[in-house]
C-alpha cells in the first residue's frame, strides 16, 4: 500500500509551475503545453500556491478534447503513485482528473465546471488548511480535516474554502469533468462508502466524511 509519506515524496518531485513571478491568473507553458496555473482568483494570497492537473484534461490547445495532461505525460510514475494511493483506499470512486493544489488556500467558491462529486484528500507536513463546506440551502457550514482523510462533496453546488495553512500542503481533488456520473452511479458509490444514502449526510469525525445533495 502506498503510504502518505510515499505520496508526499512523489509530489515533491513535481514542478507544477515554472515561473513564480505571477501577475494574474497566468497559465504556465512548457514545451508549448499548459502544466499548471496560478489561481489568483481562488487563492487568498500571493505566494507559492500552485495548481496542476493529472489525468485527463482539455484546453484550447487540444481543441477542448480530453487528453492526458502535460503533468501526466511528464510524471507518469507520480501519477501512478497518486492513482494507487487513491484506488487502494476508495476503489469505487470513478474519476478522470486529479487537481493537485500545492499550498493553495482557496477562497469561497464553487467548481462550476466539475460535473459530479469531488473526492478530496491532502498530504504533507502541515497543520490547518481545513476545508469548510457550506450547504447551499440551509447555510450550515461544516469544517473538515482532510489530512490523510477523505471528503466527498459536490463542489459545483456547495461553496467551499480553506482555513490558513501552516507548513507544506498538497491537496488532491479527484473528479470527472466530461462524463458526469449518473444518479444511480452516484447513489451506488455513496451507498458503498456510507452504508446508505440520505439527502444530506455528514459522517464525522471518521475516516470518511460525505456531504451530498
Ligand atoms: Fe473547489
């Protein structure tokens, strides 16, 4: 089984972005391909906060057709470690892409382009960085520690944001963007993971927490 330390060490070898002199939400280009992005619109502060995508990605260079991302091609062994770390723990979760955020403290936002559930976990040497998720109807806010734990939520419907990070944090968000999961598929995954499906369910502070619409 891939340990958290093994995953952390693998992620540390990845150069998500090349140029840290950012001005706005600029893409990083290497060999003509996009590797990472400084998500100024999402980040609380300027600094070494980076975001890149493993797995399938689509952008103007690919005419918006899904294809393996630059990071996947550049670091196949790292992607293998990421996939194994996840699949060994939650084999039923279906995903196409993994966004890796390095020390990115997100502001309150929704992921409008993610068409389905997001599964998030984080690794590294850090404290803080907890994920806050707010229910769109009740306004109830819940705070989750994702360090070595897993949270499933609907990032397109639930606003979410991070607490301040102290140290070095990588968070990994697994999701599908192009082929949305059907209702039955979602239900099956959640039933398997939670032992039942309710309209709004929180399991905490356990290993697995879920929030769903
Ligand atoms: Fe998000």
